[in-house]
């Protein structure tokens, strides 16, 4: 082994040693009346939120798992105003938490302590659209669904689709490098985003906005900002390549008897559907059960439950061609006994109903109990569902009524493992059991993934939930370089402290 290198085995041991500890507030200034005066002058009285009742939404994450105590949320309307705020906060050494739609699942967009919250919610303008090149430039606070509707009206699609699209923002999507359900077709935001405008910690504006797909004129700084979780700068605008909207879309839901059959169905889909395969999602029986029980008017299209379900979407330019390919694939899957049953949507409404079975799972779990332990992981096929089975055996041996479910983007190797104790949200005295559950899952889940060459965060990022894993999973050299980059962009460390980089 090279000097200074760290083996995967030793990194796994470091995961155990790096158990999460309570965060410590850095040596930052505290909010003073004079600071509020400056913010009100810079942004206007109505855009400086200090009332406790209004601050609640900025201090608590979507899951209700992480909570801060910020005394102010700022709502700038322009890059110029963001620049003024950050320049001032940097000079005062006031810590700042950038926040978009606050839909993250790892505690990355809410304060740990009393940091200033800087929300981009008022920055939602679409600045430009190049109809020939299919490039849109929009501000960071643009809601993903609003951008999707804008793109659809112009014959395009957004290469990102998330269950939270009704509230998540483009800036937040880029800051977390969100993956979503169509990464299999369109790839990650590292390929779709052509340029980024961001304000650095000291107020300087970094403008790398571009409508060019090819630009080889130095370091590609936008790539550092994609997935940086607000630690390097506040993204204020994005230019993105929008693919042409498919004129033919089909959705099918298949029932499978085993996870090996799910993997076989995936292989068959890649072979038979190839260029028109847009998404390949899966749910296990427990995930489907939770969704049907707690979803809004959802129903299974099958008479009897199955151990596994695959949701498959195709997107192309010829309905006749695509339907022929889809039914040829379905024939191969059923004749090969990979799928026990299947349905194909015959209308847009039926397609939406099938997608709702997959996209409603996350919200349905929050109605089972609280908190929901959510693990966003990448695993090789041989270990993908074995982890769910091993987690279920491990957890239910001690807590028999715990719900352990698996679903996710099997097409790109992304597993969402979720564990929850039923009834905890209703105030039952289960605090000790919740602590026991956490001890059963961590660091076991992270070690499990590391041992099998996977990733402890496939698409949600590290946030505050996994900040302690930065060095164990990346090694000291990579982690050290990341911290050096942070020092260049944010020497005083005011941006989202305690998240990602620890």
C-alpha cells in the first residue's frame, strides 16, 4: 500500500470510530439588533423574518428530525441582495445556512444552532430560454414543478424528476446533486447543468452561467458547486440543458416473486427497451403495503399482493414503435417467468396512478411513525436487497413491530432503506425504543455498505446526518482536499457550518 493511503477495510473500521457526536457551535458572532437593522435596510422590512411562528418553517426540516434556533430568516430577491447579505455576514462572522425548498432528508438545509437562514424562495424568475439549443437559465428559487411546466409548454422536459418537485427548488437540487427517478435516462446534474451563478462567502459573485455544452477554458468550477450542499457558495442561478420532450410515453407495473426476478427483469428491460428505457423503479411488499394503507386513495392494480414490484417507464418518439418494444419485453419477462403479473397504463391518468404508488411511499412512511430512519445508499446488485433482508432480521429480532421497507431506483443501484416504529408520532412512550433502533442501525448500515463497495449517500448528500462519515468513506487525502477547497471559497467558514465537511 502507498504511504498515506487508506484501505477500504481500514476505512470501514473508521466508520465505527467516527460515530456521530453532538455538534459544537463554532466561534461565530451572535445576532445583534444592528444586524437586523442592516438586513431590513438591504432587503426591506417584510423580507426579514423574526417572528417565532414564521421562523418555525425555516428552523425545522421536512421530516421534523432536525431543528435549529435561528432568530432570523432572510428573503433576498436578487443576486445583488444575496451579495450584500453575505458580504456583511462574512465581515461580522455570522454563520449562514442557505435554504431552498427545505425538502432535504439529511438535515443539510436547517440550522444546527442560531445561524442566519438565507432563503432563495423569492428568486424564482426564468431569465432566458434558448429554443434552438434547449437551454434554460433560471434563478435558484424556481420550483422544480414550475420549471417542468415551463419546459413542457416549449416542447422540452427537465432532466430531473423528484417526488418533492412541488416544493423543492433548482438551486437546492444543484446544491445536493439530486438524482431522482430518471437519472437512468438523463444522467446526473453534473452533465445537465451547463453553468451556475453563485455568491461566495465574502459577497463576490462567481458567474459561470453558460449556454455552451462545450467549454474547455480552465477549471470547471460549477462542478465543485454541484453537490457542495451550500458549503462553498449560495447558488443564485442555473443554466440547464433541457432535452426534447418525448412524444410517446408508456408506464408498466410488474409483480415479481423474488428480487432475483427483479434483477432479471431489469436486465431484460435494458436489452429489449434500450434507448427508450426512461425509468426502472422497485418497491418491496412492505413498501407497497405502507403506500396503499397511508396513500391518498391509492389502489393496487393486482388482485393479490406480490413480494416485489417493478415500475418501468419508456419515453421515445413513436408510440407504435415504443408499444411494440414494450410488449415484446413484457412477453419475454412473462415467458421467462421473471414477472408473475403486469399491467400497462392505457392513459395519462392511469400512468399517473401507477407512478403515485412509487412516489407516495416516502410521505406514507411519515404517517406510520416518527422519526423515520432513512438510508439513501448505492449498492452492487448482489447486495442490493440483501441489505433490506439483513436489516429486517437485525431490527425485528429486537423490535418485532418495526417496519423495514426497501424501494428506490434499482435501475441505477440506488436503494432507499427506511425503518420506522409504528405509532411513535402519536405520542406513545417509545423514546427508549427509538434510541435502541438507532443503535441497531448505526454504524451497522454504513459499515455494511462500505464492506460491499457501495456509497453511504447515493443522492441525498451528507448534511448533518452523515457529516461524520466524510473522512471514513472518502479517505484522509480526499477529505483533506475537500477541506482545502472549502478554505479557498469560504476562509472564515461561515457557510453551512457543521454540515458535510464536519
